[in-house]
C-alpha cells in the first residue's frame, strides 16, 4: 500500500513537505503560515483517502529539545531567542491537538532525530529536489525523505 508522509517544521514560516513512498519522490516542499499548513494537511488526508494510501505526519517538536544555544548572548538576544523558542513550542502543541482531532497517525520528532540546517546545495545533492528551498522547507523535507 502506498503511503504519504508529511513533514512539518514548526514556526512562523511553517515548513511542510509531502513524500510519496511509492514514487519515492516529493509531491511538495513549501512554507506557509500555520493555518495554511493545517489546511494542506487536511487536503492531503482527503487525497490519501481517495488514493487508498496511508497518511503519516511527522512534526518536529522543539519541546523535546534541551539545549538552545543562549551562551555568549546579551540578555536582550537571549530574551528574543527564548521568546522564539516558546512560540515554536506553542505551535508544536497546536499541531499535536490538531492532528489528534483529525484522527491521523502522527509522531512528534525530537530535533536531534532529524537532519537539519542543510545548505541548499547539500539538500539538492541528497534529495535531487530542483525547486527553491529555505531552511524551514529543508528541515520539513528531511523529516520524511526516503520513507
């Protein structure tokens, strides 16, 4: 049976990538506001149902991160960084509730379990994806690449 895997990189610019296990290719790699990303997941749930495919959602969960790299920062820099961390932690909670309510299979993935911060060139070399990317798109894609 075919399966679709959706990778979610939480944040202001939510990265979302859709991997097709049968075709061993990405159907999409995008970034968008969280509400549009949720609409996209709902759309792919319908597509998976129509194609009789399984749907799996993998969400990077910063709540599982224990280190935030605030050493050697000014108090103001540290405050801003930790405020951003709190925001993506909140987003992870929102995703967890949304996916539970949808009744789809999902996992909350610790950041250390994902390959992150790849350059565009390295990402292309690994995945062969020719489209434009940014850090959020690449992080989402690496959650599901090759599944």
